[in-house]
């Protein structure tokens, strides 16, 4: 199954699986990867002691670490389901750019929300990138049927995205599900939406100038 996956999607699945294995206590352990988890904006910045404070690279690296097997499994299942058709549509470079922008955007939103809390937690996981992929799938394939896992109800991708977005907003605002970075999920969707709007030249961005006219292929006119 993996050999048929697009290159970047396959690389994301493999990288996340390998890093999760390295996080286990019988190998390197979580403490080794603390400098790469998204630390809250607290205290003074110390570039020589990165384990307990925020560092810029954490906006990307936290998205390749996970806290449990279930956390990893469901995130990678979503990358497998939604990442492959998006990469086949966009190509490797644009797909990777989109995914990393969503991961970093989710991290920025989580840092902003965490700065308003008394005791913000360290964040890790690919969920911000995953929710960006989910939003992109709903925008590019709005009428494609997808199936919920629990309960197994089929619905259009556009409806699926709306339900997940509203659910994350409610859970984040009410605190009904503590220990989950709901605003990071919403941040991934927000930055994904903005990037797609930018690529399309839609508000709030200016229309992108048309590219140069294509040169006629004279070889095709020869009979």
C-alpha cells in the first residue's frame, strides 16, 4: 500500500512513525525531544537551554512528535486519507508547503491562546497540519463522500469539515475536552484557508496577475 502513495505523503507517515518509536522509553525517550516540542511563551528566552522555553524551530518540529499511539494513529490515518489526493492534485512542492504552513500556523495560534492562560501546556502532534488537510479536502472536493468513524455515517466532505470546525470551536471555548489543543486545530484550518485563498487570488488577498501567455505548440499543427 505504501509504495502507491505519493512521495511526500509517504515521507510524512514514515517520519512520524520513526520519531514516535524514538520517543519511547526503551530508546531515546520523551525528554530527549523536549527541545522540539512546542513550549509556551513563558519566562525569558534562552537559546542555550532550549528544553524548557520556546524556540522558533518548535513551530515545525512539534508537528512530528506524538504523545500516544492513538494520537499518532488517528493523525496518520487522516494524512493517509486526505493527504494523498491533495498531493496528487497539487504536486509535491505545493502540498508540502501547505502542510508545513498549517503546522506552523496552528502552533502560532496555540502560542497566542496559551499566552492568555495561567498554566499553558507543552504541545505536540500533527493535528494542526491534519486539520489543514481536512479543510483543503473539503474545499477542493466538497461533494466527495467521506465516512465518519464514530458513528459510521457517510456525508459530503464540505459538511464533514463544517462539523469538525464547529465542534473544535465549541470544545475549545467551553473547555469540555481538556488536554487537547483545540485552538491549534482551528489555527491549522485558518492558515490553510488563508493559503488557498492566496493561491486563488481571492479576498482578503489581491488577485494574482495572470501568467505569461502559453507559446503555441507548432508541432501539434503539423499534419
